[in-house]
């Protein structure tokens, strides 16, 4: 029996995953969470085999929740279930220790395949994204100039968080955040917040409203 924790802030998504796994058999949902902080606490307490979670969740998004779980050295394998298919999100997920990445539009069969793959110790990317992402994996990308912390600061700054908020989320001092931010801006040749946001949008890190 594969023990699973499901995290998504939409009730109908969690219900759909629960129904799918229960109807299939061989899976037990041992916990459900509605935000990233809750799923981190649940996984540490329940020690499931697999975590299935969305990226866009309140308080702590799925990517940063995955980073925290990776840092905690939990044994659970993480499968991201997301609407985002761009290289930016997939790259961040893989760097955060995610083993499976499934698009919400193809959730049923692919989610089962992803869970089974990660339990076997394999990685799984939805076919709809794997070919294009891997083919376009550009080692000369400007993001490769950045350290992991600088990429985290870039992501949070592009999402509109202040230095103080970023410091709280990453458990750093505001001065350290300022240092990472200045280094990141210099490496990328960015002069102000507007350029930072446009760069992040081009890299697929955020989506600008029309």
C-alpha cells in the first residue's frame, strides 16, 4: 500500500485525486493539506511514501515546500500537479528535489504513472512537457549564473514580495536578502523592479496579467 499526502487549496482537486486513488486500489491517502506550510508539517509527522501537491498554494507555494522537505531529508517522493508547463517552473521543481511533474489537464492516467514511477525510484515528467523542456534545456540561460538563493530571491521579488517578506519566507536576515538581491541584479544586468519583473516573465517564472 502506497501512503500518499495530497496538497491543493482547491477542494474539488483533492476530492478528484482521492477518488482516483481509491478507485484504483493500492493507495492510501493518509493526509490532506490546503497550503504549503501545512503539507510540510503533515509530511514530517506522517512520513508518507509520496506527496502530490500543487505549485500555487497560499502561505508557502509547492516549490518552496518541496525545498523545505528536501532540506529536512524526508523520505517522501514529491509529485507536482500543476497547470504550469513552462521550462521555468519545471526547472525549479527538479532543482527543489521533485521527482514527478504532471499537468492538471492530464491528471488521471499520468498521475498514477507518476506515483508508481517515483515509488520505483524513477523520475516522471508529463510527455506533453518533457520533450520540449529537455530539448530546450539551455545551459547558457542567464538563470544558470545565479546561486540557488539568488534564484529564490528573484522568484519572490518578481512575485512582489518586499525584502522583509523575503527574509521571513527564506528564514534569512534582511541584510542577507539585500546582498543576494544586489548580486542577482548585477549578474542579470537589471536596474530596477520593472526590469526584474519583465525578465522573470520572459523566463516563465511569473505570468503577467494582460
